[in-house]
C-alpha cells in the first residue's frame, strides 16, 4: 500500500514538472516573437507595412528579405504559442481535476503527503477561470501615453477598445482602433498578477513614435 501511495505521488510530481516544462517552452516562444518584432521595429515597419514603393519595386530603404523572414517566423511562432497554451490549459484542467478528486477522499497531509503539493493549485485554478488574453505588452516607453495610462510590461490584454478575445484576429485590429481613436480615451482591460485591471488609454501624439508608446505581441490567433 505504501508503494502505491509513493508511485501516485511521483506521478503527480512528474505531471507538475511537465507543466513547468511547457510553461518554459511558452516563455521561450514569446521571447523569440519579441526578438522578431524587434527586427521589424528596427526596420521601421510592422507586420502589415508595405514593402514595395509607389512603382511596385522592393523598397530600397529597408531589408525586404529580413522583414519577410521575421514576419514568417512570427506567424509560425504564434501558431506554436497557441498550441502550447492549449496544452498547458488542458494539463492544468487534468491536474486540478485529479487533485480535486484526491481532496474528496483524503485530507491534505492526513497520510503524510506534503502540503506544498496542494498549494500551487489555487493560483492555477484562478488562472484557468480568467478570460483568455489575446495579446501581451512587452515594452512600454517612459513618458508615453501607454505609460501615463498605467500599462505595464507583462500585462495580458483581454480588451482594447472595441477589440476583445472574441473578435481579435491580428494586430491590425488594434492598429485600426488606435488610428480612429486619436485623442479619444479607450478602455483597456488586462490581466496583471492574476487579476483583472482596467485603465483609460488615449492615443495621442507625443515626443516618441506612434500614438501609444508601447509594443504589443499577439499571443492568441
């Protein structure tokens, strides 16, 4: 009977390690996406920027090959990110269901199980129940409209004006809202430290580039 309990505990720990490995993969993918967005920013173009001049020839002021490579890599990495997020969510659901069933038959620690195994489930349960974000803020410039509104690096966006989890398709959705809302406050809702946070962000001209002063990376397509 003792061996059965030890094996069961081992499986639980291995499952948690699997989730941690998947989270690390997710973080690595996000870092790669950020790097490729940095390439596009250095070139002065975005995901949708035109790469030909008025006469239809490749632009001479940018590295067209490098930009196309970055855009293609971002697209592939976004698909990988979506897949790993789905795997993480499924694994969390299964782990939570197993621990919940275990709680129904045993008191935590009643037979010597470490209490630490039970503690991580609370934030995980909360994370699963929050609305899925569609974008993540990975850069905020000081003294920018985004900074003044309270946006922070790491904020996960679930609402940006009229754009939300249900209708988001790509960054052009956000860009369109920003362009048509210059000088008008937009309601932005993010997930920060596991909690929802709302703020009012007004796109406007400032000393830096663009109307926001932040970089947003899509994490759900």
